[in-house]
């Protein structure tokens, strides 16, 4: 994971191939977060895309990430946008330095899909619950078990040696391993079945409020940038995704899942 993120690809990800993830995640955060001003912990905040956006919206955002270059980039990105993060520190979702009940909401938009061991994912969720005040909100992202099959078909990866074996491994146990180190094929990760994410949230003692597909039925669009650039087509696309975002028979057919829970 360290070597993968050292490539510095994360900074541009949400504006490029993952623009729909960004737009939908922003929409879901606006819907579910307590209104600003409020205190947020962005755990696994990476180079700060959401942290900067939320700071500009009036939240006090504390960003935590284990990759020092991500933390430094987040601070620089905030400064470039005329925003300021409340704090930005190197740390791990499994053992947060923050005090009990210090946040109105905690975001885990990354850690759960980098922890292959279920006990470690439960620790990360328990930490998010601990630092969030009772009644506050925990928002956790996961990558769908089926994301690499969809992405592999769309982007032609199945035509390259080695990719199908990676997908077969994921379908067997959720563990995504990339021994080829081809950066298009991501890094060591865990891809959830929606039922697993639901179970992990409730086992932590969090109250699940919503489990939604982020890209949902828009996941396989090849012209998503053009659609999002046109205001009318954008709204039609987002309404289509929204209508089916919680449809149980479609939940896994997405890139990302988002669980929203009450602490
Ligand atoms: C794909 S990036 C997502 C960054 C940002 N949250 C977003 O959604 O754009 C995943 C992030 O999770 C972080 N991460 C991985 N394992 C973690 C852990 N154990 N604790 C906290 N963050 C972790 C990585 O360093 C990386 O910055």
C-alpha cells in the first residue's frame, strides 16, 4: 500500500476516472452529516479532497492518514483553496489519538478497504464509534466485491495476463492482491459483499441508518464526464442512481458502497 500511494496517483483520482464517486459521495455526505459548523474526523483522508471541501463548507476537519505524503498534500491542498484543516496528522484508523466523543461525525473513506483482516476492520469501526459523540454519525466506505469484475471489463484488463486470477481471488474471499504491481490494478485491499459491511457496522454497536451504492447503476458508464458536465443530463443521471441506491438486488453492482451509521 505504501509503495502504491508513493506513486502519487491519489491526488488526481477523484477528478479523473472516479468523478462519479466524488459527486455521489459529496451528495451523500451533504445528506447525512450534521450541519456545519461541526467537528469531523476524516480518517484515511488521503490527500484531502473531502477534508478540504468540508472545511470550505464550514466544518472543523481533523484529517488522519498513515501516509505522510498524503497528510502533507492535504495541508497544501487546503492552503491552495484558502481553507485550513483543524489538524492533519499521521495516524492509523485502528488506534486513533483523538479523545472519546470528540467529533460530531467520523469519516472512514478508505481504511476499511485497506484492512484485509475482519478483526482490524472492526477495530477501525470501533475507534470511529469511540471518537464520535453518542448520536453522531459514522460514514464508512467500502469497495464492492464485484468492482474489479466491472472495472476489468470496462477497461480491458481481462485481456491482460494475471488480471482474471486477481478477480477469482477476490470473489473467493474478498482479498484483492496485486502481485503484478500494475498500478491500474490497485494495491492490497479488501472488497466487501454488502452483507459483510452491514454486519461489521452492526457488530461494532453502530446503528446502521443507510447502506447505499455510491456509483450504483452509473458504474458502467463510459461517458460520465460528459453527462456530469451538462446540468440537465447530470440531474437525470443522479436521480436515476438515487432511485436505486438502496435496491438490495443491485447493491453490489457498484464501485463503492457507503454505510451511514449512528454512534
Ligand atoms: C483511496 S484513498 C482514499 C482517500 C480519501 N478518503 C478519498 O476518499 O478520496 C485510501 C486512504 O486510506 C488510507 N488508509 C489505509 N489504511 C489506513 C488505516 N489503517 N488507517 C487510516 N487510513 C488508512 C490510505 O493511506 C489512503 O490515503
